């Protein structure tokens, strides 16, 4: 399968998933996101006051709808146009159709960037991480939640290991980091709430959460 065909199939599979979720639940709720952007990382809502925020691989739920205090809030997703049929046009955040490997913003633009359960979905991991670093302002923050797994899938083509992820952001300062167990398989946010910490020596699958900061020049 060519790279182009693989990308198209991956996006079809991801869109089909969201269509199924919407059909099954009738409504794509987003109230759970606020907890993970604030309480989970021990960040007050005031942390986001007048900030420029971007959520990578945001999906159609409205992951930044809670952040009324932000100056600007964007969701970056290659399926952004398709999500309009799921009601994203009613959201207050702005959706940008783009791959993270080529973010359509200038250098040092954002105060905060998040990637919640999306980094292992990209096709070029090194290019994606370099772009994230590029568009962060000096002193800005990157909030990361990523599934650690030693096998690829159609929608998650990247094999993610603990050591691999920690080597993807050269020069960035790791302000906090948690290694969590996969207590409930396939339920990344449920595992965050359970919060079972893995030993540093345990290299089996799990979830990594972290706050990184771009150094001030």
C-alpha cells in the first residue's frame, strides 16, 4: 500500500470512528476536557488567561470549548472540514485543516500546545515534533498525553516506547512526567483518572503524560 493510500485509509478509519461515536451517543460531548487541561495537570484556569492555544488532533468534540478565557483557541486536525457535518461549526474554537507535520502558523506563535491521544496517529513523528517546537514561543508549554504501545494499528501507525517519546523533544524542559498503567485497555482517559503509576523499570504498554516547556533564549 502506498503512503498516499495508507493516509487516505487511516483518515477514513478515523472519520468512521467518530461517525460511530456520534451515532451511538447522539451527541459529541466535551465537558470532560476541562478536567484534563486543568486539574489533571495541576493547572488553574487562570493559566490559560489571554493565551494563544492549539490542540493537535483535536477531533470533533470541541476540546477547547471550555477555554473562554483564552485569547485564541485552535483545533488542528486534517479532518477538520469533515467534522463540520458533526456540528463543529457551532463551536467557539476555530478548526484548522492541517497535518501537524506542517503547521500553518509562524515560528514562536503559541503560548500553549496540547496533544492528547494524538501523537501516535501522525505519519512522520520527527517532523511533527519539530513543528510543535517551532511554533511554541520561548517559555511556552506543551501538554502531552500519549498512548505507549509496541504495535502499530491503522489509525495509530507509530510504535511508541517510553524512551522513544522522551527523545523526541530535544532541548525541551520536562517540568512534569507520569508513567501510568493500562488498567483498562483502550480507555486512555479512564486510565488517567485511575492513575496507577508504573515503575521506571517497567517498559510494558501504558500512558505517558507530561508538561514540557520550551527554553527561553
